[in-house]
C-alpha cells in the first residue's frame, strides 16, 4: 500500500477536526469541573485508584458496561445487541484503523483524522495478506455497526419488537444527535464503497463498489467520492457538537462513573461531583419506563426518572422538582437501570436543597439529645409507661430483650401492633413498647422529603431513647422505620430487626408454635423491605409454615409498589390507580389472602378491593398454638 496524496490532507477533514477539538476541550473542562466539586477525600480516592491493582477491575467493568453493555444483554438481548454493536463496533473501527496506520503509514500517526479517512488517503497497489486482513476486519466491524443502527431505527418505529411498551421521547437536541449518529456509518459505507475501486476494500465495500460500478451508466462513482467523504465528516462534526447537550453524553460520562464508583466514591447530599456524573450517565435507553408504575398505571410519564435526569441536565429545575416530589421512591427504576444511576438519591438531593419542598411537619420541639436535659425525664416516663413484661419473669430489674417500635403507620393499622404484642407474650419475650402512645416519628419521612435538619433532630432523640432501654434487639413493624434505624442510626450494641426477621427467629427457636391453614395466599414484597433492604426470603420462610403460598411474576426485585409512598405528593386518585393495578396483577389467580409486611401497603391495598389483606404478624397471631389452651382441651 502507498499514499495516494503526498500532502495527506483534504479540506473535508476540517468539519471532523472541529468536532474532534471541541469534544477534547469539553472533556477537559468537564473533568476539571467534576474533580473540583469533589471533597478532598474523594479526590485522593480517585488518584489512589489510578495506581491500584483494582484499576484492572475498572478497565474490565468499563469494557463490559460501556462497550459490550453486558447488563443490557441480561435484561433484553436484542436491545443489548443493538447497544453493543454500535459501541463496540465503533470502538473497534477506531482501534483497527490506528493499527492499520501503524503498519502502513507510521509517519502519519500524529494526524488524528488519518485513521478516520484512511481509505481515502491510502490506495492498494498490490494484494497483501496484511491488507486483506485489515480490509476484512474494517468491513466486518462496519457491518456490525450498521446492523446496530438498523435496529436503532426499528426501535424508534416498532419498540414492541424489542419487548418494550414505551420508549423515551426525544427533544430536538436528542433528535439531532441521533440522526447525526444514524448518518455517520451509512455515509462511511458509501464513501468507502465509492472509493473501493481506487483504494481497495473488503467483502462489504468492494462488493457494493462493484454494484455501484455496474450502475455507472446512471452515476459516476468518481464524482461521488468527495461529496460522500464531506458528508461523512460533517455528520461526525454535528454529532460531536451536539454531544454535551444530548442523551449521548453518557458515552463520555459512563466510563468516569464506573471509575469513580470503583474508587469508592458515592453520592453526597448535593447533585454535583459524583452525583453530577450520574445524571449525565443516564443514556435515556427507556428500560426504566415500563417498570415505573407512575407511567404504566397512573399515566404520569412526565414524572419518570428519565425525565427527571433530562430536566436536571438541562437546568429545568421546576420540572425536575415536580418529578422528584411525585416519586414513590420505590427503587424500581434504579433496579432496572443498566448503568446503575441512583435516581432516587438524586431526587432526595434535589428536594433537600429546596426548602419549599421540605417535609411540612416540623420537630422544633424536639431538643438535642442530652441526658441532663429536662426533656430526658419526659422520655423516661414514656419508656416506663410503654414497658410490657412477659409473664415468665418477676425480676423488675431485668433489662428487656426487645425494644419494639411500631411506627406511625402501624398505629394507623393497630391490628399489627396488637398482633406483635400477643406474639411477644406468647413467646415469653420481655419487651418495651417504645412508641406505645405514638411518641414521635423515626425521621425517615422527613428524610425522604428532603428535610435533613428535622430528621437529624429525631435521630438524635430516638437514639437516646432506644439506648436507655438497655435492650439488645430493636424490632420494627414498619419497613420504613426499619431501614432508617438500621442504616442511619448509630445504635451500638443493638441489633435492628424487622418483625418478619424476628418472627422467623421465634419460630425456628421454638419459642412460638403455629398451625398451617388451608388458605391460598400471595406475598407482596414492600419496596423499603425488599429492594431497599434486601429482605426477601425471611417473610416467605414464615409464611410457608402458615398457608399455601404461591408465586406471582411480581416478586422480590420485580415486586410492585402499593403507590402510597410517604414522601410522594402524588394526588390520591393516582395513588389508588397504582394500588388497584398492582393488586389486580398480584391476585390474577384464585387467592384467599394477600400478605404484606408493611402497614402502609396493607392500608393501601385494603382500600381497593374485596381481597383480604393481612400483615404477616396478623397471620402468625391467628395461627398461634396456645400451650395453655391445648393443655386445657387435653384434660
């Protein structure tokens, strides 16, 4: 092979170089901005990670997630192929192009445009094994990319072909970037095909070049060579110039997100630094749309997470705040995201930065935790009034085994706390009922609503109250209370349990005995207990002992939300629509009872239909075997 032009330059490279320089400048400015917004400790983590052996794990993850899109493959194979064929195929065209330059024109390696327009500047004078291999590889990867582009076009027209009921709606900036991307590789294919009779080509470009030659009576290939290379260069420029303002920003930011995540950097309370990279890493692939029940059941598409990230990226704060305030915080979108964007935390950050969106209930009357304060005596009296002792012990000095916290929503569904008290007594558990008379909130609702100051007051005072009991176990009936006590409170020496976990312990230790009924039931995984806390099996292990439990398609990570998220400002009518849709889907087959483990979920579903809704504690209480009653019946 030899050079076709001595100066190795043509004016059509100018548009490409404009886009190339712009993207490089944008990358430098963006990276400096991200690092500047990071705390000093996170900057150190980024630097240390670069020289750690874990950098090889990061490289593997970047290849798997940014080029091969393995996570999308696992969720949707056809969609996975579409993404990976474009990303990996384009990457390989660049890599093989540079290798080709190294072999055949090493003195041109300093020209950034040369690998991109190699087929124009080089021509084949003789057949070589090396040239044939490169021709084949370049045509093969070009074909791979073209197949992905074809699928992307089909997805825009027939999304159900990919098993998707919904896909993202694109604004003009996204559309411009998308159409430019769609044009790049077909134009490259045409340019290389028109040039193939001069510079050579592989099975694809040479074959179609011969076809175009056959039509020579209608068109002159030589006359079309430079216009198509110009069009190819302009398409690249348009794509690069729209990159920072379109959905394709994720191409640049996703690799950085993986690097930062593997370096141990996490979200803070503000949407800058790491959180900012997360926002720009959303590819708007649409995989989170179908799982979002605000979209599928309540027709609130504008409130979906993809709209939240887009509006945040574009600086449309009012729209982003509206989406954040409606969000149920169920985590279904986070579960579906192949990039791992924690949109729930991003929404909390935004709400927390806007005082007008703070939790409306104030806790200014709660003093800071201080054992010497006058308020401490009030809490002591609450503890004494709430204390309950099982009949097995007469030592009043003995510390309780368990401190029980029912939670606000359990007080609105009193059968749950009544059932737990009955179970404690049947098991001979010495316990203290911390919020027997209501007390104050755990702080999770105010935290979910963005009121961090209010939640910190509650956390401090509740920590004092729990530690004052001396109990080694804190049992919560509400998954929301359970999560904040477990993840946010610093309760040294106290084990935090949801009542499903504690009930299983009582059953396995033999402290309580139950009988199995003939009821047919399904179990609903509450969002806070399941996706947020990872507790899936313990409730099922309890229910297998109580009734005939059958599975549904909506279990564990795929569980449906009840629609009554405590931090959501969604209208009640929309909430009912979500609850009704979820209940119908879960009880599609004959069901006697739907069992849940969250008072809010129980209340939401109980308002909808005729299906019996029970908390797991109620089922255990109903099926308890009373030793005294059994003994009397035996006599």
